[in-house]
C-alpha cells in the first residue's frame, strides 16, 4: 500500500505538489492522472525517496522509503526507461542491479523471462527500441519481487502492441496482490488500464475514486429525440425543468441533457406526443478529458484558468 498525507513540494516559487493525500490499495491498478506539469513525477519521486517533501509524508507499507531495510524488495519503479548504460547488455544491467541491492542472481533470468526479453538478454541495451527499454526497466523494478510498483507514463511513445502488453502486465501484477500506481495524462488510456484513479491538477487532489465512477461523472450523456411534434415536446420537457436544445441545421430533432430516455418517453406519452426516435448519445472519454484538462496547467497564464479547470473536474467528479 502507498499512502501520502499532506504531501507538499515547493521548488522556489513553484508549488509543484500541494497538500496531497491519497491511498493506493493492494490488488488494484491505480491511475495517477493529471495534465502535464500537474505534479505526478514529483509525487512519485517523493514516494521513492528521490526528492524530499517540503512538508507531509509518503509511506510505503506504512514506512517512509528511507526507513525501508530492503527498498527494492518493497518497491519497484519505472521512471525513465532510458537510464540504462547503453553499452551494457540487458542481462549485465540486471546482474549489476541485483548485486548492488543484494538480491539473488537467479532473479535476473526470472525477470527477463517475465518481461519477454530472454532472447535479447545479451544485446547491448543501447540498441533496444523504446518498447524493449521499457520492458528492461520493468524487469529491474521486479527484481526484488516488490509488493508496490510505480510506473511513470509507461505507455508514452510505445507502439500499439507494446501498449497492450504493458496494460495487461500491470493488471497481472495487481492480480497478484501488488499495489500498482501508474501515471498518465490520458484519461482514455487510464480508463482501459486502471481500476482506481487519483486525479490531480496543479499539485492538488481533484478526485480519488474508482475509474468507473469517475468516468460516469465525467462523461456527459445526451439524448437525441426526433418527433413530428417537436415544439410540443420541447414545452413538455422544459416545463419539467429539463434542458433542451435544437441542433443547428437540424429542425427534426432535439438534444436533451440531464435525463434518461425512459423519462423522456414517459413524458412524451403522457402528453400524447409522437416520437420517431429516442437515442442515447454518450460523450467520448476524449471529450470528457478535454473538458477536465481544458487548460494546460504548465502553460496557462495566471491562476484563474487553472481554477476554472479544477472546478470543472470537481463538478465532473461530483465532488
Ligand atoms: N527540479 C525541479 N525544479 C523546479 N521546478 C520543478 C522541478 N521538477 C518539477 N518542477 C515543476 O513542478 C511542477 C510539477 O512537475 P512534474 O514534472 O511533477 O509534473 P508532471 O505531472 O509529472 O508533468 P509531466 O507529465 O509533464 O511530467 C511543474 O511546474 C514543474 O515545472
């Protein structure tokens, strides 16, 4: 389990992480979601003891990283796949990692096999594609067979096959009972990978919930209604306080927001209005996330744009 409580990091005038408290449960893939510059990497570095919090703390299995007697046995991380020495083979790199962390050498072949790199284990890491480098980074994270794993934007730049592999691999790791925290700036990606979400913006917690709940709140559904009695129908719905709008260039249908098809059908029947079509239209996840991260936090001028952005997310998450 990972827990952060009041975690805060200030770099000079920049408040990179602001009073952040969340929990990452075992047996789940938790997506750590936020736009570029939201503070995801900084948070992960603090969890891993690579950066000192200005205040607050992060705990792994109840202890701060620096108090872990055998860190690699407790926590593994993939932060930057390209930090491997380019002239070292994958196997030599992992052997060095195992030796310097007093882990059994036999683990090297096990993790190479686990990530599917056995056949290229003696090739120099500098010749690896990004996907292979990611696998090598993951092999390193798994050497100590840790219960907690952190992945920083692991699918960035991967081809579709690599993306599918990583998604499945993370889910398998969680199914083994591990706590898996994976960062991304893409909601659609997280919706396919994560069971839970921790969403941050400008260093602050915006939502902590199951992915299903978050997506449900973020995606707006509308209903398209076609009727030969459109005006009467609009009046019936508006009398109930239901939001109705016409689509430009389409005078045969209405778009209704904030209520389901059953209620619209019942209200129409009650008023004797004939319907030709009732169609539920779900907004896409891309649209939802555009709405949520409508402003790039790093590059927006002043604070107000970000505040609007944050409140949109709060509304979307029903908080
Ligand atoms: N070493 C540092 N010195 C100064 N500012 C930093 C440092 N590291 C991060 N920051 C700033 O802290 C904020 C959060 O950055 P961070 O990299 O944690 O965000 P992120 O969510 O991981 O974004 P990205 O997806 O772009 O990596 C940004 O404003 C960034 O410029």
